[in-house]
């Protein structure tokens, strides 16, 4: 039996909440009422035992997680072990939570906010607290702007531009995600009404749009979705430390907290869920992204290629473009390139069709390794290097690897010079074309190297990319005359 390698812990530190959001069930379901919360030393023990079995990421969630008075100490302890941490709050001030302290210590600190209209906020959240949340934002933004998590439905999609402007004014990223239902085949259709409008904002400063999540939600109820990571790479814990099976949203059984996680993982009830085929049971209609997000890393398919593009675009904006005011971006041209890229990636022939344990299916032949994703045979040395990767981010025969080689060589130096005030026109030109560079690189690389049915005009893309890289080389060598594409 395959040994499980757990990476993520979803820790519901409390089921209490001071909101009544219409799309959440934590305050409506009797299963989540009046649950004991672990004392600090118990929580530390649970976190330490999770670390020992490989957990390196903890999503402290709820309920409203900041209502747990020990949250800051739990985050600090997890970080002392080397675990990355994330917290999402509704931003409503209360007596037991120190939002500024939590914001300062969490690796990812998110503020859930869907509208700036007081009446609409009341309808969505069930409480009249928008003014207090906006005060929280004003207090946090100068110290550490939280990422704004906007859940988008037909009710608030008209506020997209207003919310983006609000985030930009506070130098805060805004994560745009469509509303979803837990287990509902209509989820994809509902999401489909707002997803195009979300994608239209992908190139704007400070926006975060995850194309693989858009594709995932759009395909709710269809085949070819990634496997659920619940109980294979993700463990879910209740406030009292119990293991929730199969997950919080489909909670059917619980392994009570015994103080010994290893024993809990050996129970028959846990094994029954840990090795069950959830693809058939509920995954096909599930829209709960956190349980699937990790799965995107372990299969080289269309979902991962969309993820790699989205993540690198977000880093590009976060590290450079958001900090460069006045860049003139041709949104229509970028959207055209993006449409082509989506068509290319969606036509990938392999990856999702096979049941296999590696990052992609491969078979040894007399001349090398045949795979379901690469056009050419891999040499033994290439295949050996690929197999050393722990996940798809560690692969080298992929577009993000080529992108990183170029970006990491040139962009930090260019941005450092820009900050001194020198050569701003030349450097702005380089960064102004950065998003187009990324799009063209993904299109060209995938078209040439991967088994896709739709391809780009490779020569055209290659020529553009060569001219762009030549600009970078000339800049690096000291010839800073602007070379127009």
C-alpha cells in the first residue's frame, strides 16, 4: 500500500463565528456547535506531530479563526518549526483576537471582503459590520496590507472594478474567486456566469486570478478533474483535535483526538477514508478548492500548466509590476494571447487520462522514454533528472523553468537600478512587455515540446522572444538604447 506523504494541515481552530455568511454552513449546521477547542499546549503537540509526518503548511481556519485566543501563539509555534502558515479573517474586531499581532506573524494573512456596499454586505454576511471591517483595513494596510479575498457571485460581480480600485489604493492584492457550492453539479454553471469577467481582470495591478481554479470550478460535474488530497496529502482537524473524515465539508465521521496522531492514523476508520476512491464518491461534484489545490502540483497536465502560468504571473506583478506606476499595458492584446494560450493548454493530450503514481505516465523504449505529455522521447538522463523532482515545480522540461532562468537573471538587477532613478525609460520598457513575454514563452514552449493538438505560430513567437531576450542582454551589457520590438 502506498505510503501517504502529508503536506498540508487544515486546522479548524474554532467553529464560532461573528458573521452569518449565506454561502457558509459553519453557523447553520448543528454538527459544528459547542465544540471544545484544544488548549495551547495540546494544539502545540498536534502541530508538532503533524510536522513529524511531513506537514509544512497549515491553514488556520474556522469559523472566524481569530476568535481562538491562542491563534497568534499557535502560528508562532508552527513557524518556529519551519511550517508556512495562512489565516483568513472577516476583519470584524472583537475582544479575544489581536488582528495586528496575527497579521504580523502569519505568512499569508487574508481579509475576506466581498463588497463595499453596506446593504449588500448585510445581505451577504448577515451582519451590519462593514464600517468596522473598513476600519480594520485602514489600520492594517500601513503595517501589512492583507490579501483581500473576494468571493464573486451574480450579486456583487458588478463591483469588481470598484473592489480592485479599493485594493490598489491600499497596496493590497485582491484574490478573485467565484462562489461555489460544496457538492452541486450546477456549481460549474453558476461559476461560468462570472468566470469570464474575473479572467478579464487578470492583467490588472494587484489582482490575483488562478486560472487552474477557474478551469476546475468550470468543470464541476465533468470528468478529468484532479484527485482530492483529503487524507492523502491533507489532514483536516476539528477544534478539539479530532480528524474529520473525509473532510470538513463532507464530514461523516471523526477520529477523536487521543494525543497520539500516529495511533489516530492507524485506526480502521481513518484508513477506510484515506484509501477510498473519492473521485467516484464526491470529488466530481466538489468545488472546495483547498482540498484539490495541492493535487495540482503532482500531475503534469493542463491544470498544472495553468497553475504554473498563474503563479508566475502573480509573482511577476507582486515582485515588480505592482511597484512600477504608469506602465502602459495593452489589455486587449494580452487577452488575445491568453485566449490562444488557454486553447493550447486545454488541448494537451495526456496527463489526466491515466492512473499512475508519478508526475506523468512514462514507458521505457529501446530509444528512450515515451511519455503522455512530451512530444519527443526523453533520454535516460533527462528522465532520471525528472524523476528526482518531488513535484511538478521541480521539473526542468516545463515552461516555468525556462521563464525563471531568464527572470531571475535580469529582473532583480533591472528593478534595483530602477529604484535608484537611473534608466527608468529603458527599464520601464522591459517591464512593460514582461506579461507579453510570459504569455508568448508559455505558448511557444508548450506548442514545441508538449503533446498538444492546438499550436501557436511558433516561428513568430520565437522571433518575438529572441528580440526581447536580446533587449535584456544589451541592457545587461550596458547598451541601454531602447530597441523596439
